């Protein structure tokens, strides 16, 4: 395997309910990037980011592809704005699907951080009001 590469995927719920938390989340993601880099000095660190909202949103995903340019990743994350989200659940499944389908390096050390305040869709994981009670309309499962 390619154990000299550490790949970090950061996944952030960017819906309206995250408004008060999104600034703190940005700071946390920056801290994660910096500490991972510091703790793994001998490794090449690549970061990607998936900001997700809900299924009906026009800006459903904001994606930053894997890069060794950590400053660019931080800058991209800093530009995120909280918006959208009607029912309580959000498109966690869609976000995770994007994360899994990023261009991961064969055999790399992989980490994923998810920051959110709501579950995904489907009555198997959320029993309150849900516009998609049968789960992700794209068929993604957690």
C-alpha cells in the first residue's frame, strides 16, 4: 500500500440550522488539518472537502477535490455559507457518497471527519418529519 500518503476527507453539513455552528466548524476543520499535518510530518497529506445540504437545494454540494495545497482547502472551507434545509434530516447519505467516490489514492491512510447537526433521511434513522421517509432518493445507504 501507499502508507506514505495520509488522506483526509472533511464533510460538513452546510444547511441553515448550522448557521450558528458553521464558523466554529470551519475553525475546527482548520485545526484538524493543521494537527494532522503536524502529527504526520513524514507523510504527504492530501485533503478534500464535501459541503452538503439537502436534496432539493440548488447548491446541494460544494466540493473541493483532493489536494496537497492545504491553504487552498482552508480557503475553500472558509467560503462556505449556511443555507437551505426544510425538514429536519439532511442529505448525509449524498455527502458520504461523494466522500467515498473522491479520488482516493490506492493504499493510502484514510480519515474522514463529519460535522453535522442532523441525521440522514429515512425512517430507519429518523422518525420525525421527513420529506424522504423511505431514505435517500438516490438509493444511498448508511
